[in-house]
C-alpha cells in the first residue's frame, strides 16, 4: 500500500525562517517528493499570501495545504492565497478533547460538532479538498470523537487526521485506537504524533498497520521524523508492506540541505557566535565536488548536472589561487552556469544624476533586431537603470542580491557587478564587468534577466 507523507516543517511555532529560507525548504521538500507541504495559517495577509503564491508557482507535484484557523475569514484568506496552486487544500485543525474544546474554543461537545460542520462546509465551497485534523484525539471521549469525525465527513471533509498530541499511548495501544476510529469509514485517514517520548515513528507504523493511509512529518523531529520514517519505509518495505513516493536516493542529501537551512536560521537569530554567510563558507582545491555543489545548492541555485560540472571546474581554477567563499561561489555560478543566448542586448544607456536632481536612466535594448527604449526615475543611477529595463521587458523581478567589487586597481580599475534575481522562487544570477560600474551593473542585470526569459520560453 502507498503511504502519503505530509510534511509540517514550515508549520513549527516560533520558527525564525526568512522568506527565502521558507522558499528553499519548500523547494527541497518538492524535490524529495513528499505528497503534501503544509503551511501555517495566514497571519500577515500580504506577506503570507505572497509566500503561499510563490511556493505555488514551483510546487507542481505536492499538495499545498494551508491551515485556516477557527474563522470563516481565515478560510477566505487561505483560499485566496491558494488560488494559483495546482493542488490546493484547506486544513481545519480543532481540538476534540473535553479540555481542549472548552479551553480553546469555549464550546461543549455538541456545539463543537456543529462548529466543525460549519467550517468544513464553508471551506468545501472554496476549494475541492478539505482536511479535518482532530487535535488531542487520543484524550477525547470515544463517542464525542466518533460524532465529530462523522459530522466532518458528512460536511464534505476529504481527509481526516487523528492527532496524538499528548504522546501518552504506546504503539500497540495507538494501533488499536486507530483501528477503532477508522473502522467502517471509507475515507482517507492520517496520523500526527508528538515525539516528546520518542515513540512517534513507532506509533506511525502501528497506525499504518491498523488502517491509517498516511502520516505527518517534520525535519526538526518534534513530530514523526521525516528522515527516520523514510528510512523505515525504505529498509522495511517488504516486511511491513508499505511504500512511499519519497526519492530515497536523494533522501540524505536533501534532508541535510533542509537541516543546513534550519541551522542557518537559528544561527542568524543568535546573539552569540554568529557567522555571516560570507565567512561561514570557505573551500580550497582539496574539497570534493559534492561538498562544493551542495554549498552552491544551499545558496539557492538549481543547477543541471552539466552546470554542476562547469561550476566545479571553474571552482578548481579559482581555488588554485585563493580560498573560495560565498561571494566567489556566487560569481562562479554567474559566470559559467546557466549560460543562454541573449534575448535582450544592451545598445546604449544615458544616466543623469546629481545632488539637486533625481537620478534618471534612458536605456535602449535590442530584441529580435528591434530596439526598445525605457526611461525611468529611481533612487540613484543603478536603481533607475534597473527600473528602465523592467519597463522595457514589462516584468518585475525580485532583486535578491546586488554586489559590486573591484577586479583590478588604479583609476581605470575594472568593476565587477553581481545581480541575483528571484523568479517563482528560483534564483538566477548575472555577472557584468566594466570600467564603468553602472555599465557593469546593467550588464549583470541583463544577464540574469536573459536566463529567466530563456528558461520560461523553453519550459
């Protein structure tokens, strides 16, 4: 039987992930082939909606599940955020134990069942797939749990999750509990087990042997460990009779990358011993291809095997002269990877700037033999140049990073500019070199834009 895995790493309370780190974790989970990527409820309408839509732009295989909280307004916000997702799901998480219902929702069992039915029915009007999660189910009264689950199913729920929030049951007991709960119900059940006593994975296996069709995991290990349970599925598949969609050959590499992102997030929020991204990485010619490419992938790039070879060859050339850190890796990727034909070519640029006038840029680009011109005002000459280019191509890209450094010395020193743009959660970099740093910046920006345009045209 095929078991479905829903990962909750991005739902951890108090997580300190940046927007970019959340995107990277979602990208790695999609690569690993988890069935569902779960996201917390929409708190900040603008930022959280942007996050969901960005993840939806590149997650095509996994279901994207967003929690809705306890209001119809929360359902509206989540549904709006999921409007562009290929496989959207709304997730209703409510307590079903006596203490949980009264403390969290201020409701008795009968009113709670009605409340669950209302929310599920409303959510079902917004998306095709709705999941009801019975929080603290192992401490609920049997008849109350049975009634609430039945109401959720009758109201349109497509999935039911039984949560062992207290983590007080032994595996055999939990297996029998799941057998009783699922008996006679033609709907998909999954389990979510707290791991505070180290029994989450054992409980998950017992649940599968007694009627569960899936389980919720995380990489942090507060619940069912994604790495551990995947290893169990891989090594014991014949004995227990279950399989998953997880790419086992990539399991260790991808889990390590996610843990690297999680570790970086924690370090970046610590007041002691923080290392910046530039000082955290340092490679020499003795470092292996795997370690170098892993570092490059951790920076946010998504490279083909051919580009990985090019990057490592160029790395070895540079590493013969000096140690290679983050900035050097960025420059290497920009100069040798993802090289494509130039859709847009720079014809000319004219800048006006001073301390009493706003900075303006007049940029002329060539595309398919036709010249196109853009004129824009910006916060400085480089900003105005970038805005003028966007005006010509008719699209705005998120500027992830912009770096300028001197390549040679003297009055006629060459300047190198590195531009990193993000499109649909994916990172593209461009490099430009010139004695005119504004010209170098424009060329770097165009280099990154051309990579995006080329990939979209050939998708």
